[in-house]
C-alpha cells in the first residue's frame, strides 16, 4: 500500500470545507481573480497574435516576402528592366535548402554555418508605373502594378469585394484593371466601367483604356489609395520592352522564419552585382516596427495580470493561514514541522489555482470563439488596418502561458507561508 501524503490529505479536506462564510468568500474571490487573469491573458495573446499575423499576411500577400530589382531602380528610381530568362531567376526558383558561412566581426576562427531546410515557394514578375485615372469629372494619381499569369492570387483574391480578378488572354494584353475601394469611392467607379489611365514614360503621357474587373480592399490604406493592378504587358508596351523583360521579382519563401537568411543567400550567392534583393520587412520598416511594439503591450498586460493575481493569492493565503492558527498550533504540538504545515497551505493554494485555471481557460476560449465568430469587438480600420479584433489561438502558446503564470504564482506563494514558523503552539492552544 503506497504511503499517504498527510499534507495533501489535510489540504484536500479543508480546501472547500464548510467553514466561516468569510473564508469561503475569500476562496471564491481568489479563484475568480486567477480565472479573470488567465482569461485576460488568453484573450490578449489571441488578439495580438491574430492582429500581427493578419496584417503581416496582408503585406506579404500584396508584396511577397523578398523584392528583387535592378540596382539602378534602388538608387534613382529609373525603370530598368531585366530578363526573366536570366540564369539567376531560375536559380532563385530552384532553392530548396541553403547553408551560409558567417564570420565574427574580427573574421577570426572558424565560420559559423547557418542552415535552413526551407526553400522558395513561388516567384512572380511585376512591373510598376505611375499613372493617372481620368473620368469625365475627376482624376486620381495612382501606381499601376503590372502582374502576369504567374501571379499568385491565393492571398489577394480574398480581398476582392466586388467583381473578379484579372483574366489574361492567350494573345495580347488584358484590358482588365483592379482598383481599390478607396479609389472607386473617390472617383465613383464601379465594376464593368471603362476608364482611361494615363501612364508615364519619362515625360511622355501615354493613355490606355481599361475596364474595371474588380474592386479590392486590403485595409492597408497606404496601399489601397495608391495602387491598381493591371496586365503587365500594358506597362511593357508603354516602355517598349520585350515580353520577357520585367522590373522586379516578388519572391515567396516556404518558412517566414528563414526570411532574413534566405534574403542574405539570394543577395550574396545568387544575384549578379547589378541586382539587389530586400525583404519586405526592411522595405516597410515602420509598419513592422509598429507591429513589434504590440509585443510590449502583451508583455505589459501579462505582467500586470500576473502581479494582480499574485497579490490576491498572497492575501487570500494569509487569511487562510490566520483562520487556521488553531489547527497549526495542534499540528505543531503533535510534532509536525513548519515545512510540513506550509505544504498543507501550498496544496490548498494549488487547489485554488487549479480551479482558477479551469474557469479562466474555459472563459477565455469561449470569449475568443465568440469574437472570432461574431466579430463583436470592432476597430477603426483607418488606424488599425482591420475592421474587427482578430483572434488566433495558439494552443502551445496558451499552454506555455498557463505554465509560466502558475510557476510564478507558486514561487511567490512560498513567502506568506513563512508566517507559519512565527506561530507559537503554546500561545495558540492557551487562548483556544
């Protein structure tokens, strides 16, 4: 027969026993405090994770992960083409696994080898040209982003509010154009309407007639109010380029965690000296810097809720200890050690935390489900790029947060149990 854990047995008997109503109230209040903190932590984690991922996916869906262009474009914004049948384009497409040797700043010793098991998922060509959309009553300056048949619609198609994506004919150029909702509202445009877009080649103005095939909205107003999508061949015709000449490549990687390493490999080991690659994170640092600041918000909320829970748990445990001074005196009188008695109250605290965790996790996940399903919490899309608070629950992250919070709370709960060593059994039993 296994030995009986006396401390755990006593703790389980007194944890929710019918005692004074004040004690029961304190226990319930402490459980509610733990539950509230865990629910807030889960909701905060789910919202911030969803917020960062949705905005990041929007940006990557519009621009790709790595931008490859001619060095001249980077220096003076001159439209300089390169050929799609160049060797380096096929080399980028064929990347499956890479290794890079990195030296320390002093370039001494053996190099560090950094590897990535992921590769390149997709490569698509683009051309950009400034332009002006003209209607009978108004006009709007835009940037026409020319795309081809290799364009990956998996991300952008979900942002088309009305109409359809661009359809490319077997011969010639498509006259379809996708405009943003912002542009459509400003110029009173609708699907199926014909418009004149004036494209620029140096100082020459070259008008082109397009038909609006669809209206999109990413929620990223900086892009929506500036960009329209059209057939790349129209821009190639304006610049008198061949069909295989393009302005840039948008490269998508398999694993976003390898983005910087993949860009370094492409830039230093594949591209010729006249080409340059840059991650979208570096191309738009202000947006990703703003997203990184959301981590600070999460940490602040996590710390605040943990501190509140620790204070409430310490207060509740102190009250429970003071309520059980007579029991402590009796246990000391029959030979129990201070640590043995302290374990009784730590087991009782664990029982309180357990129920707080169960209630808090259930409540937090239910709130997350309701928000994900019904979009109750709305956001100002002009400021936050999203119309409602997004939810993305990561089970492993939630588990780690639970473990971290419980570990920190239990660590601090050892402190109030030191009060037990100050309780004298003689005094307690004398005033019984």
